[in-house]
C-alpha cells in the first residue's frame, strides 16, 4: 500500500518520528568518521554520513555539518587547524563509530571514549582511525554557512589517501565492499553492500 | 598491502583513472533520479548520487550538480520552474537509470530515451518516475555556486513523499532495503544492501 505524505502531515509528526523519516528518506550514505585536533593537539572523532564528491581534479569532497550547538567540535577544530581525516566505517567498528555521536565535552577524546585508535602520520595534523581500512586526509578550502537552518557545508581538498591495494580495479575504481566499508541509513542503521553491476560510461 | 597516494601521485594519474578513484573514495551514495520539466513542460530525467540530508524541520535535502557544461538541464529546469522530484533507483531499473547520464539534447526526454515512465501528479509540475518505489517532490530554496570548481549545491524543501507503507518502522525510519532502493559507488557501480544493525541514539 502506497503512503502519501504532504507537508502538513509531516508537521503533525512528533520531532523524533519526523527526523527518523526525513533522515532515511534521502537514501543510503557514506558511513564515515572524521578525525580532527584542536590547536592544543587534543583529538576529536565524530561520525558523519552526509558526504559528497565535489570534483576529481582538483579532488574536492564536501560534508554537511549540523548546527554549531549540535556538533561544535569537528568544525571548530577544522577552523583552527585546517586539517581533517575521513575514515570509512567497517563492520568491525560500527558500534564504536556510532557511539562517537554521543555528546562528549571538548576535552574528552572520542577515540578513548569509544575505544578506537588514533593514528598520527608524519606531516598530517589530524589523526586517522587505525581500525579503518580506507582513510584520506584533507585541507579545508571553504566553509559555506547555510543560512536556511544554520548548518555548514565544509569543502576540503584531498591530500593523502590510504587503502588496501587489492581493492583497486584496473580503471582506478575502489571496490569498497572488499575493504568492508559500510553505508548507513538515517542516523542509526548500518549496512553492508553487494554489487549488482558496474556499467560502462553511458553514451547515446 | 596498503597503498599510499599523495597529491603528486594523483596528478600523475590519467583523467579517467583519477576520476574513478576519487569518485569512489568518498563512499556509497544515494542512487537517485531527478525529474524536472522546463517552462514549456518538456521533461528531463538525470541520475544523481551526491545527495545529502540538510535538516528535518524544515525538511531540506541538498544535491551536488556538476558544472553547467557537463550537466545543464536539471539545473536550468529547476531555475525555471522551482520544482523537482527525487526518485530512488531499484534493482529493476538501474541500467535505465544509468543510461540517463548519457548526453541527450534538451528536446529529448530521457524518460523516452531510456524507457522509464513519467508520472505526473496533481499540483506538482515535475514528473516522478513511476517505476521507483520511493519518491518525493521538492521546491528549490537556494542554489549555491561553488566557485572552487564551478559546481552547484542545490537545496530544496521536501513537499510530498510517496513510499510503500510497509517499509516504515515504528520510529518513523524507512527501511529502504525493503523498497529495493539501491546505493551506488563512483559513477558506475550499483549495490543492494543488507542491514547489520540499527542502534539506539548514542548517550555518554
């Protein structure tokens, strides 16, 4: 049976039901952990899934950061240091990754709180997640404030990339399912994937 | 074996290999078709995967549109009419959905060209994809030009939502795997999903 909701129906939902519906409606997302440090070198780790490819040359990736009162630390650390890492979430760590969304004070490292291992690499300020199999570092290029609702669209330039060599196909494509990378849905559900097909570049 | 790429390694890749690598690196995405019409009512359909949840109240969704020379019609139609629909891609239609990424002239409807059915609903200018099981309509709120590379971040307000009633869980969440919604990776690969877990709201 098809359900049809209008804007006024949505407004009749309680806040949590509405958020669960709308968060899942826009589809499967890239389940990722963003690692940062503040100017004192204190580490922060937070889960993000609203991540988009912006361009390949230069290589730009964007993510959506919630309003400051809901999610302050990742954004302020990026503003302070310019540096962040994005780390894919695997089946082995999704409960810990999810737990990083709890509200910890700025002086608590979510790495310690949830039991994941910060991995520092020479020349890169922000920590990676050692348990993640696909990791990349970025330098922030632009932070766009979305005045409509106080969120932020953060654009970074990819600097260094780490992944298991064997997942890369001849055309450059990374078969992330072989690295165990998950996708997420809404704010609570985690999924593994199974490839149905990989199609050639579409021509008329 | 872990592979480590630096910016200068990326610059040594040919254009296609680099694009395949970077497009897949940012992870699984929401495989969707966006339906629009121009001011003469001519329909357009195009595949998009870089879709983000921006907020639940008001309900805003954003998508990334490539530079105008690569992807002109969806954006110009949205500018002309303000209206668009987002339709999830299922296993039954992913080859047709993929084919919509070919470069058709403005006067050709991709619905006809790829063999999908436009579904017009009262009060909504843009057509839905009849074969899609989860569909929603939007009114554009803001189009942000990303000067860094000439792409556009298009933000819309959700107006009406259609989905199979039986996929909705008690908390409002839509179990999209039961509607057959796929995710995509890079510009070419399509995946079904299998849930590993749905976790409670994380508390300290």
